[in-house]
C-alpha cells in the first residue's frame, strides 16, 4: 500500500489565516451593515509601474513572432537578468556576486521552501521566533522538527526569540544549529538587522560551520542609509550565507511570480563536500525546475532599469506612507508600535497585556479592522499584532480613522 510522508502529520492545520477568516465571517454575519476593513494582509495592492508593464508587453510580443519566439530557457534564468541583478542589486552596493551565483526562480517562497533540500536530512535548524511560517513548516515536512510540543515549539528546532528586549533581532542561538534562517527587514516584526548585528551572526556562522539562509524580500523598503540591504555587504558572508530575494514586493510581482536565489561559490561547507553548494543547487534547479516565465523575466529586466526602479520606488513610497499613517494612528490612541519605518509591517503591542487573539477580537468588534495575531507566527509573537502597509491609501486612512474614533483602550 502506498504510504504518505508521515512528517506532514507534524504540521498543524493552517490555523492562522483560516481562524482569521472564520472570526471575520462570524462578525460580518452578526453585523451585516458594518464595513469590515483589512490591515492584516501581506499582499501588494497597487498597479505595476508603466515601465514594467512595457517590459511584460515586450515579453508577450516576442512570443507572437517566429523570429523572437522562445520556449524553454535556461533553468537558471535568462542570462541578461542574472547579469542585471548582479549589477543593480549587488555591484551597485559594492558587493561582488557573479551571474553564475544567481538563480532566477518563480519567487522567494518556493526557493525558501526548496533550499533546505540540499542540506543533510539531520541538519539542526534555527529559526527566529516569531517567523515567516515557510522556514518552519518546510523543515517539518522533511523530518527535521520532531513533535510539536504543547508550548507551540517543535522539539528539535533551535528557536531564537525576537522580543522587545532585544529589539526583535535575535541573540546568537543558544545551541549550535547547522542552518540559520534570518529575515531582514523582518516579516512579521518590521525590524531590520544592523550591520553590527549581521557581522556578529556571520562571525558566529563561520566559527560554527553553520549556513545562514537570508531572506531579503523586503530589502527595497529600507530607508535608513546605513542599514545593509544584502547580507553580502558583511565581510565573510559569501562563505556562509545563501540569500533569497524577489520581485514580489519591489515590483508588485506577487501574482506575476519572479525571484532569485544567490548561492555563492566557495562556501565554507564546500571544503568538506565533494560538490559545492552552488553545484548542488544548480543540479537541483535543472532537475526540478524548468525556469521562470519568459514574460515575467522581461518584466524583471524592465523593473531593474533606472526608469523601472524610479517608478517602483514611488509605489514603495506610497506603501511606506501608509505605514507612517498606521503607526501614527496607533500611537495617537496610546498603543505602542514597532517597525513600519524600513519595512511594510507594523508590530503592535497589545494593550494591558491582552493576548493576540483577544486584541484581534477587540480591533474587529470596536474598529471593524482585521489584523493578524502575532502569536500566529510563533510563541514569542504572543502579545503582538501584525498590521500591513499594503493597501490603497483611502482604505488605509479609513481603517486608521476608525481605530482613532472607535477603539477603547
Ligand atoms: C512575501 C515574502 C516573500 C516573497 O515570496 P514570493 O514567493 O517571492 O512572492 C518571501 N519571504 C517573505 C518573508 C515574504 O514575506
């Protein structure tokens, strides 16, 4: 009899967003005339930049003529796009990443899920708590987690709490892991790692033969000039870190689908392995993947032209304006909020020690605003809510105004 992969049974049901949906529907059914507003969703809302639309059109037009038609491309991605990412995202910041270290993907979430497959099955995994659920759940499915304990933690993962006390960037792991997932700017806390924090982490990884898996999906939201956009801005990182990034948030490609992964040549792990990580990821990519959409890649090329970047920047500015409005609104009613200055997420402390879910209900019932309970991202998220700056400006203003007028703290 065929049998399932039993590690999947260690995954709880997708509780967070289904529970949010259930409570929201229940509220709406009980209050049919009330307009429910959403400040919880991490999904882009604004139309694509004209320069990017032109690039996508060009991709479509090329498919209309025999002379320019392309079918399968290189699994690793269009060499022009790999070259442009190397220039615009790395060389422009003084970082040397070569095109053959860059693998174009259909998004950072799939690659974040897939990258763990090239590491040993018994690798010890460290994650930030709270964290983007993909890092945790994908390692559960391959048997690295052990059981889910009653306290909400898996028995074999190393958790790195991100708390108000440490500014939401974790201390070094308490026990030595093999793989360390770091997301900066962070989803869900909105915190950004400083250069000094990343230096300490890179030194730790090199000293402990660990690999950092660095998710830079929100790099384009960084505003303060001294904060690192890529982990490779830190000396030594090319020997211990893989970096994942995406066009989803920078260019609004959440539905178009395009990202990339950097697997440097000459990682420290390569000295002990007959084949380098770069070779293994190349082998994995050519075997499991048939390349990102050629249309999407034309759009990506356009997004990284000076004009595309200028236009995308305007949309990012709009989201960051939303973030400022949300943060100011929360603070005006006496709430404590973090993030939202270099990331599109605002991490709100619940008042009077309320639980995340109790405050979710309060925001929904009193202000008719849907948020995301912090505890859904890990036990250390208890007592916090995530609000998102993605949204049309009038909707964001309306939701914030409702919080100002109706929330009773
Ligand atoms: C949105 C997001 C991504 C991007 O995922 P895509 O698959 O590229 O759309 C990656 N990491 C984090 C933490 C995110 O929030």
